[in-house]
């Protein structure tokens, strides 16, 4: 944690907005996506890293909810896990923490591991998180974690989601600011030193309709200047409003307590924690649901065809390593309970067998493409769409878009995402200007698996560029070529699992080229993926990225934007690389990235202590939840 905080203080001064007359006008609608990082633990650490506060909170939870050691307890919006870890340290055995902040979740996991406490932490949106119905005895939200969203309907969604996961007569606790007190008693301005080097200035005002309080924090380093100028807000509920909301949703035995005590180790501004309400209630009585655990859902796994040639693979065919990869996949999927997995890899009977299985859910792992033709990767989901089958992964439109690198680059530019300098060369052109930026790298505009990108693709002068351009024209006739500036800095990958509003962002991966011979350009080209005898295969390794928090946030935000705009679904990978000045630029969007046990995606899952089985289960669940959500919306419209 100390290293991360140090990185934050070293970055360049932030451009402040200066005086602002209307805080509400500058409030981002989803401010909570980026606020909860290491700076949050600096500005609010006097309260949220205060163990005495945490112990008193947990005392109130245990006493008012009558929590038993065997109860299944969800700490929703758990932050860095302070309440969950305190509960676990007292002998409560079934604690789960969920929070939207990937930074705080990773910190919570590290603390749990260091303390040897068996708490399960995961990322998730409070409006929809991955826990089954009727699985929790207790759910609590502590530390003013309720009311962040722009619309009250989202608060209702949070409570509906809680009600869904609670058992019949399960218990809920909400710890929120006292809205009635806050409206009349908040401090419009304050400032305080938060350590020897930093101070924070705060402004607060009510929204025009008085329903929320908006806060602004300007965080200043004594020598380096402003390092953050950020806005956040919270909906204000008084006792009557929160009770009515819970009652409307069929919660009962609602009790509102006041007097939860909050202390500050600095003895300064308590802000939203100055006067709190502690609300407990019981979930509605639910009808008994008969469990049908013996029924398994059919899943049809689509794969490439080992009987056919494959121009991308070594020697143009499936090799022993490819067959071993498929065997590992099958053995791992066999361990996932609740499913009956069957496999389809014979493309000669592909269409007939799909038509014969209309009700099977499809796990589409056929990234080789129909008949092992990479240009026909999008044909597989297109067939599934024609047969109205539910399936995992990107649809045909997303695959078509991401297959065209120049279109992805243009889209990234429209989103203010940095990209390499580039020249587009069409083979039909009679002439083309040679870019003045060297070194450069030549890439086919269409394709994946690094076809056409070898060590000779990195060129240092005009003649070597022309020579390799001719090689590509012969090897890939008719395919446009991209001539890009060669980025020589660190190379990163970001993986997103899930769908909008419920993402899991795996730890960022960094490519380690340190063992590669110096005369070989640092690239992940064709040799690194398909030629076991190559130094690129043997000398390149991967590690969890050593990257400052601001850079991590930028590439993760870029990845989630691209995930949504390109139409990715369930899982995707985004590759970036820094230039000589350290500017990180987008390399590629991979809508259906490699799923193999030794691929980037699984390595990144391993950084979070997810097994290969965990990763495959997450992808499958994300896809199924997406379709279930579609069906629910269709049912609501029909009603």
C-alpha cells in the first residue's frame, strides 16, 4: 500500500478547476467509479482506517442483528474490508465482501491473506452482484455506502438486489448519514492537513432539489501542488424517508437507531460521518423453493477442428501442444458442478449438430474460426444468432469491428484514448508516402494471432520498410497494411470479465522482455505464439504489472469504454504499450481472447488467485447472467 501511495504523490500536478459557483454542475454522474483509491485512504483514513471506529460498528452489527458464527454474511460496498475482517477475526466463518473499487478489493484481499482470515472478496456493482438467490442470512452496508447513485431508482435496485440474495426473514443493516441533520448542519468549507505533506480543502452544497449533498475535495501536496480535484455526492435520507423506502419494498420490523459514534485520529472534519443513522430490518417471508439440484444444464462447447489444416498454427495443423490445451480445458470444465458439457469440433457436421441442439447454451471457444479460417471467426456467432441460440462471448458485429485494426484505432481516438502514429497502406495503391517515424512496425490491418508480425516487422529505415512490405504483400495478398510508430516502452494487458455494471477487472499484466537477446526487437509476434523453438517463445515471460495507480486507472477506464463501444461481451482483453516518453497507447482490442490455460487471460486470473476453473466459471456465468437479464427485461415489457 505504501508503494502505491508514493506513486500517487509523485505524479505531475493536477489541473484544478479553480473557483466553482455550482458544485452540482461539475459532479460526474458516475463519480464513484474512480474516487476510491489510495488517495481516498489518505483523505478519509482518520475515520475509515480507525480500528476503534470499526470495532464499535461491528459491535452494533452483532448486537442488533443477532449474528451467529455460522451465518452467511455479505459486507456490501465493503471497501478495504475493515468490517468484514473484523467480523472474521471474531470467529464469524462465512463472510463475503463485495465492492466496486478494484483498488480497495485488491487491498482487502492482501490484508485477508496477511491475517490468514478466510474472507472472500470480489468486485461487483451494488445494484447487481454475483451471489445466488436466498444465499445470505445477513447483508450490511456500513460507512455511508448507500445513496451514491444519481437517481433514487438505483438505490431501490440496491435494496432489491439485497432482498433477492437474503433468505426468508434475513436481516439487513444500513449505516447512513442523518439526512435531516446534514441538511441544516453541514460545513460549507473546511480544510485540514492529512499528513506531513498533504492537505485537503473541501466545499459542500446541497443540490437544487435538496435531495443530495455534493462535496468537492482539492488535495494538495505542499511542494508539488494540486494532485486531485474531485467531486462526489450522497443522497440524504431522514428517518421517515428510509423507513418508508424499506417498507415499500416489503422489509419489516424496521428499527432506526441514532448515536453511532465516529472518531477521527486527526480530530478534524468528520464530514458525512458526523451524524449517522443505523437502520436494521428483516427481509420478507419467502415462499419455499423446491431445490432441483440433480438437474444439470446442457452446455455445448464449440472448438476448432483438429481434423482440418490451420494456416496460423505451426506447420499448418493442430500440434501436440494444441491437443494438450484442449484436454486441459475438458478436464477443468468437468470439475464445474451443475453443467453437462459436450463438445463440437467437427466442422463438417457443424451446422447440422447446432440445429439439433436448439436449447443448449453454447460456450463459444472456436477462436480458430469456422473451418479453422481466422477470417470466419465471426461466422460462428452469426450461425448461432441465426439459430436463436444463447452463447458466450462477442457477437459477429463486434468481431468484425475488432478484426479491423484501423477502425478500432479511429474509435479509440474518438474516445480520447491515445494510439500510435499510423499510416494506412492499401495494396491497390500505386504509391504511398513512407512515414518519417522510425523505428516503425508493419502489421496486417486484418487478423489476429500475430499473423504477419515477425521480428522483421520492426523496421529502422525506409529500405527495410519497403522490403517487409513486399513480404506482406506476397504472404497476405490484398490485405491492407498498417505502418505504425514502434512503441519501445513497457507493454501491458488489461482483461475485463463480465458485462456493463458488473465487471471484474483482472490485475494488469506486463510483458517481461528482459531475457530476450538484445538484437531482437521486443514484440509479441508470431514466433512467440506458434514457434516453440524460437527465443520469443522461450525467453519472454509475464508478470503482474509494476504500474502507478494513475496509469492503471487510465488504461482500465480506456478498456471498459472500448469494451462497451465495440460491443464486447462476457470477457475481453486490451493491449497497450508506452512510447519513449511514457505515454501509454492502445495496441489492440481482443473481443474473444485466448482461453487456454497458459494464455494471458488465465495468467492474469492467477494474479488474483483465481484458478483456471474459476476463470472459465466466471466467463460462463457472465454469459448466462447476460441472457437471463435480457429475458427478465423482455418479460417486464410483456407484462
